[in-house]
């Protein structure tokens, strides 16, 4: 594990700023995308599940729950809703009939592509308003945020 030279006070300040900024950034982007989406945009939990299933076709509810840091019963409820909406296909496991494998439908793929396109367009538009220094700083921090996300996913939640 890398050793940080930052003080506890500096770490607390950065942690607090990130905890405030990242959800606000996500909400702002979500609102912008929803304004331009052709129909009601699926909620973020549904999109997260569809994104996972698109990357891991054939995953089970348990695998999706583990990857998304959600409870299996919550993922199961999302699966039912998405299947009813024609966005997810559930195929029964040949060996164990209690297990379903999840696959995105072609409609889900189209909607995910549209969400990604809109997200990229809105972010690119916002980036144009930044200074060169701010753009350089964001470029440098992307890798660190990716590492931070990976670490938060791999560390068990505090009791």
C-alpha cells in the first residue's frame, strides 16, 4: 500500500471535498442527461445494473450484487423491473434452475449508448469552460480517482 506524505488534516480536507463534490457532479450530470433523453431516463441503480450486465453478459444476480455493492434482493427487484420493461433478459441456468443469467436486450444497449453519448457531450461541453490549468489538473486526477474507486470497491464496508 503506498505511503502518503499528506497529513491527517490534509487527507480529511480532501476526503470531505470529494464526498461533497462527486455526488453533486453526478446529480448535475444526471439532470442534464435526463433533460435530453428521449423518454424517462432509467434511474441510476437500473443504469448501473445494465452497464454491469452489458460488460459481464451472463452474470448472475449474486455476481451483479457483489460488483455493484448492493444486496441481492435489491438487485433481484431491479432485474424484475428491467425485465418487465424489456431491457433485461433472464435465462435460466441449465444446471441449477434457481439461478438466472442476465443479458441486456438490444433496446437496453441502445439506451445505454444514448446515455453514454449524452454524458460525454455534456462533460465535453462543460470542460470547454475550464482553463488549461484546470484541464491539466483533471487529466492528472482521473487515474487517481479510478484507483480510489477500485480501492473503495475492494475494501469491506465499516461495521
